């Protein structure tokens, strides 16, 4: 009885999640970046709005910044963006840069 009710409920919950793009961030992102930049990178979270976190999914902005600049901003911080150089190693920082790049859909 319970199961017959639960399954359709889960299906309904899964629908809007699947429609979101991109659907899921890495554990690294969730633990360190989501609070300000959000799962979509738009920075529309409570913290993000307070600190004016930038929209990392902005394709035009991404074109203007090199990977090196993104790495350095993550490691050393940038304006109100905190530094993560002591918390994350180079590999993790590079993975996050790749993740930022993946926020922008190719061709848009
Ligand atoms: C406490 C809130 C906060 C957290 C947590 C945070 N950021 Fe930011 N981030 C900001 C703000 C505010 C800015 C805008 C600062 C600026 O304009 O330079 C920013 C800007 C950036 C930029 C652009 C900097 C540039 O060079 O222009 C990158 C890249 C970035 N964040 C990546 C990350 C990553 C990756 C994480 C997780 C490791 C993270 N941020 C976590 C607040 C945050």
C-alpha cells in the first residue's frame, strides 16, 4: 500500500530535478561553492546575493577570463570571493575551473 503511493510521488519529485540544467554539481562544489554561487553557478543564493557573487555561468564573462585567472581567483580570492588555496589542492582547483567552464553550454 505504501509503495504504490510512494512511487508516483517520487516520479513527480524527479521530474523538475531532471529538467534543471545542469542537474548536479560535484561534491567539491556543493561543499565549498554552492552556498554563494548556487548549484547553477548563478549566485542567486541568500549568501550570494548578499556578497554579490558573480554569475559564473555567464558565457560572455567566461570568454574574457583565462583558466589561469579562474584558478588564481579560487586560490587567492577575488574581491569578496574568499580564498580557497589553503583548503583545496591544485587538482581540486583545476577540477573546479573545469566545472565552471561546464556551466556554459557549448555553442551558446
Ligand atoms: C562566501 C561566498 C563565496 C563562496 C563560498 C565562493 N565564492 Fe566565488 N565569488 C564570490 C563573490 C562575492 C564573487 C565576486 C567577486 C568578484 O567580483 O571578483 C566570486 C567570484 C568568483 C569567481 C570569479 C572571480 C574572477 O576572477 O572574476 C570565481 C571563478 C569563483 N568565484 C569561483 C568560486 C569557487 C570555485 C568556489 C568554491 C571553491 C567559490 N567561488 C566559493 C563569493 C563566493
